[in-house]
C-alpha cells in the first residue's frame, strides 16, 4: 500500500517517487499547496474507495498521516 500511496503522491505533485516518504509534507515539498492537497485527498479517496471526514482531513500534516487514516478506515497497509 505504501508504494501505491507514494505513486499517487508522485503523480499529483509531479515529483519523482523516490522523493516521497512518510515525512513528506508542505514544509519539504514545495508543490504541496492547499489546492494540490485537495487534489491529493480526492485522488487517495478515489483510489482506495474511501471518504475522509473533515476532522480526519484536518489531522493530515504529512504523508504518514494519510497512512494512519487509511489504516484507521480499514485499508491494509
């Protein structure tokens, strides 16, 4: 699942997948802005057939947070 998640992030932000890890965040990836965050959120929801609620989306500060939320919602990591 990590590889699939990293590939989605890579595609949305148009960066090499090798630059993506659990610590990737707006602080260390300049392409991560508010618009691209929502594109990423939508793409992850579509690819994993899941919907995050508002409180969950507010918890997301880095890629590792997406993994925690996916696990919390029953997606196998």
